[in-house]
C-alpha cells in the first residue's frame, strides 16, 4: 500500500545552534540547522537556510526583490566533521526540483529526512547530499525558464548553483559522475531543461509525470488539451466576481435597512444591484485583456500555470536590457517586444515599484492560445504567433539545440508515470518517453506506479514512495 504524504514532527535538537550560518558562509562540518529552534525542519543534518543570491537576474522574478533562490540542504552524518560524529567523507549530490507551488521544504514535508536516514542506515542507499531549491513564488513557478521574468534560472541550475554548493560544502563530491538531478511535475521539466543547458554536469536524472511534451502524442494534445480548462477557470472567476459584487450590494442593503426600513430605500437598493456591471467582457475573445490568476478566495492552478509559462516563454518584452545600479534597482535601456496579438494580456502583472499603466515596469505577456476558429469558448487553439515560442522551449527542441550532440549520452534516466496523474501529465510523459527511446535512442528506466484503489493522482499522494525509488536509482547510478 502506498504511503501518503507525511509531515515532520519536531525532533529535539541535540546541540545548541551555531552562529555564522549566513548566506555567503555556511561553514563545514557542523550540524546544519536553522536558527529557529521551533522550525519543524531543523533536524540534525538539514540546513533550512541554504539560500543564496546567485545572480541579479533573480530580482526580476516577481516577489523576489531580494534576488534570493531559497533552498534546504540535507548533509549525511558521515560528511560532517569528526567533532560532530562524522567522518569528513566526500559524498555525492542529488538536486531535487519541486513541482508548481513547491517550496524548499516540499520534499521534507513528504518525509525525505526520515526516509533517507532510514535507507542510509540500512545500507539500501549510499550516503548523499540532497539539495532542495524552491520553485519561484509567483504563479507557483516559471518552468525554471530562461527569460528575465523567470530569473534566468536554467542558467543558474547546473552552473552557479553547483559551484556555490561545492564551495560552501566541500564534502560534496566534485565529480560529475556523482551528481544527479530530479524533479516532479514542473520540476521534471526543469530537471531535463537544466541537463540540456549544462551537458556533462549530471550523470543521472529522475523525473515523474509533468509537462514534458507540450504538444503531446500526435502533436495536437499535451498542454493544448488544457487551454479550455484554463478558460473554464476564468469563467468560474467571472462568476465569482459577479457574486462578490452582488453580495457587497446586499451588505449595503442590510446596513441601510438597519437605519431606515421604508419600501422606497429597499426598492432603490435592489435597482442598484440589478444595474451593476460586474461581468468581464465575453470569454470568447481576448479583447478584454484580462486573464486573472485568482485571489485569496479562489485558486486557479491552470491559469497560474499558463501565466507562469507565458512569463517564461512568451513575455511581451523580450531581450530586455537591464542595468543593475547602486540603488539595487533596474533601468530599462531598450524594449524589444513581440508584435501585438489577440493573446496579449496587459496591466495584470506589475513590478513592486510600478503602477498600472506604467509600461516601463509592467510584465505583460502573451498566452499561447486564442480563438482562431472564431467559434468562441470552449474551443481555444494554439496561437500561430505565440505557440511556436512555447514549442521552441519544448524538451525535444531543447535537446536539439543543446551545445553538444546527444546531451544525455552517459546519463542514467529514470521516469515514473501513472495513468491517473493530474491533468494530462501522463500523456505528455509517455510521449516524451517515446521520443527519448525511439527518436533519440536513449535507454530509459520507466517506473509505473499504481493508484491506491483506483483513486486519481491529484497532487503528491505518492511522493514518499516515489522518493524511495528515486533514491535507490541515484544511489546505484553513483556507484558506476
């Protein structure tokens, strides 16, 4: 029976916390723990403050003015100094990328610490460092992409991130044969993207169902099958905002009738409710220039997925030149924009110091779909101008454009998949497996994990079990 997502219970720290664990200097050979003794993840061996500012481009991410990439690092006891019960042993490194909305504790929430400790102690896997960087905060992530709004994160993964880890944690094995990367959902796409971006950096890669083939099997499914679903979320949001406005007017009516309960006042207020224009423009066209990501009262995961992807793959302002100045601010010297299309969404995303209508600071973006058939919702199709920009970032395209021929040569590949995975991630994953094995002739270890009593995989119900399989896979790979 699969084990479901587990949450840490707080363990009592054996030693007092050590100072000097700042961003630039973590030190070595000490119990890597958080300053906060109430932190439920501050176990012996976990540095919950393994955050770092790798590049000024990270400040261009929404909600990341401090230009930090947050992360947590597990260090096995044998890699600590003898003063803290270790052996100063050099051990491999595994980087795990979380899915949409996954923070730096995503895998630890699922029981990674207890699992890896148990498996190392039993000899089932060899000791290894495990670094868990967070996904971006805004919209749950930007597909670990290379645009300015995405913070050019794929340029950091496998390059500056690896350099920083090895500098600050010298007991991480420096050999590429001892480096692995894995990811779930959006993190699965990010893991392959980073491997193609930095060939020769990782010797093993493990992923589970995710957006691994944007156009899916037959080149007409994949993310395209989610276009109408995203618009359906927007329809729900329209209904929600209409309801909110009506309820607000009802509240006004109630307040008014507390003071005066004459029929004239009631009739006037009811007429006001009837005349309120609470609707968005028709959903069969993008001329309304709205595509919302929701608010505190409503969750729109697919809408947020497409906004994050659009900021990564089809931001309105492309190839923007920025200058980092003494005020830790950015100045735009030139703006090269995608030609306006019916998919352009404006005045939705604003920088912290920008105002609506201030184009210099707006992050406008183009969604990849439009009403090309003229039939209206729910029949949205790939936009002929914007969709190719997304397909340029599809994994098969990234493979072909890698700096070396066959960038996965010598890389052990493990892919976990389930027919009941959320959305249609399974279809995209199966299509990518076929591309890897039949078109590119790579060997892929495919792991078919099963649903419990036929229940769909809606989130991370099987994360704990998948982590066990992934740890075994990488441990064996590191032995080669």
